[in-house]
C-alpha cells in the first residue's frame, strides 16, 4: 500500500472507474484465466492505486462476483436473442450458449466458480443470475414440452451445452476444420437422441 | 528444506513410498481441490522430507499428472465394467461416468486440468489416457451406430456426462431427494431426445 491512500487524482468519474476496473479484470481473465485475477494488477492496468480500486470493490472475491454477474447477464441476453427461440427450437439457443463460452473462456470458467468456489457458493447474486439464465432456457422448452418434463429436459440441455463448451475451451478434443458445424451436429442429437442400430433393440 | 537432505530413514520400500505419496495427494485433492496440492504437504502427510518426495516426482506438475493418470485409468475401468455396456446400452456407462466424478470430485477436476492447464496440455500421457477412456465410450456406441455417426455421438455423450458431472460436483443446481434417479432421467433423454410438443413441429 502506498502512502497516498486515495491514489493519484483520478481521471475517472465514480462509475467510469468501476467500469474501467471491471474491463481490466475481464481482460486479465481472458489472458490468464480466473487465477490471473489480482486487485493490484487490475488497479495497475487502469492506472490507479490499489486503495482506489478497493474503494469500488471490497476485495478480489467482490470483483470476481461482479465480473461473473455481468457474464451471466450477457449470457441470458444472448440466449434470449437467439433466433427461433420463440418457436421452441433448441439448437439456436444451444449454439448461442456454446459460442458465448468459446468467445469468453476465462469469464465462462469464472462464472462457474473456477478459483472462487467458496466465495461463489455463498453469494446470492450469483445464484439468482444463474437462475435467470436457466429460466430463459426453460422458457424455450415450455413451447415444446409439458410442464412436468421441463425440469429434466432443461438439466439435460444445460449439461450438454456446459460440457461441450468446457471440453472445447479446455482443448480436450480436436474440433476439426469446422467447429461450428460440429457443435451444430452435436446439438441436433439433443432433439432426436441417439438412434438404435438394427442389431440392438435396447434403448439407453 | 531441512538439513537432512535424504529425510528420515524411510519406512517405505521404493514403490510403497511412491504409492503413499500418490495416496496422500489424492486425499488432499478431495479435501481442497486441485489447488490444495503441494509437494511439501504431501511429503509431510506421508512422514518423509520434501527431498525424499522429489526423489519420486520431479515436482508438483509431475505428481498431478501421475494422479490424473490413475484417475483416467480408473474411469476407463469403470466404464468398461458398466453392466450392459456390451449390449450397446448407453445409460449404464453414463451412470458409471457421473458416479465416478461425484465420488472423486477433486480428482475429476484435476483430470480435466483445473489448476494445471498448461502442464496437462503439453503431456502426452494425459492425452493418451484420455483417448483410452474415450475409446471405451466409442466401443459401446459401435454396437449401436454406423461408423460415420460414432464420432459425433461420442462427443454428444461425453459432453452430456461431463457437463452433468461438473454441474453436480460444483453444486450448480439442487439435485433433490434422489440424485441417482435424476441422473438416470437426464441420461435417458440421450437415447430418445427431447420430444416435440403438438404445438410445434420444429425439431431442434
């Protein structure tokens, strides 16, 4: 901590500095993942003292939660805006979900708690934003399924898109020349299931 | 580092100490996740000096890779042993996969690189063991699907089980009173897909 507790005279209005700190945090997330987040480094990049940053966020957990909040809000917007969502088609929302994770891998990992499991598990804001994103998914399904099947179906779709997104951003398989086509092909299976070959009548 | 470079006279034969170090690492993984791994703490728990531990593992990345290797080998065994896998049914292998992750959450997160993304991305042993586990999954599908559909179907199933396992071990949703029944219901959808309601003829 420097002797100048208030930091240098700020170039920022109050809200602007908060936004600038979040933007710097987001850049760090995409450069090095959730473990790269540091209040000192975020402040340094914005050109303010660490104490000035602590004026906006009580600590690293607090800025991590704020970053994840923005991530969930953006994800919900993307799902809501996915073409054909209103018709009950699933693939457009699934494509939008996986695309969001692939475009923001560090943010996506943070949203699901990487590096901050304890802080996030206890945070009501995260829980309520995650629920809001999930409700968008369920709303799409309500056009297609009876109410008592929506819960299981939503978990099925969330598991599929979450797993596919993480396998892709973690580089767990080679997505080949056309990753978008592969994602679309995998998501199509969520609508029709895996066929049973002639040699086996046993369904899964 | 203590002045006794070789550590106290060991209670262990060579292979036994290696196994004891891995067992201690695994306990640490389940206590605090991948970020809790530390050579010093592993050595302390086994009752040997850190240098004695470094005689078996070149460093933290090395013991993390060895732990993940055992995890992938165990997972492949569980998938192979799943009842009915030989008939081309998918649910038993899916249940075994998710059960493995739920029983060993710290190990499962490590296997997919949490805390060690860089070290694991460069390691051929991890790549080849991951492939071996994946081949067991594909072998089950080969009873059910034509060869040209197996790749997409395997990625679909892996995404679904990986995503479901992580959502569960990360506590992202409330699994209710009977988590096993919920897992089974979600996995059943992989065989039949999501039905289209009468109100919508559009498939995903």
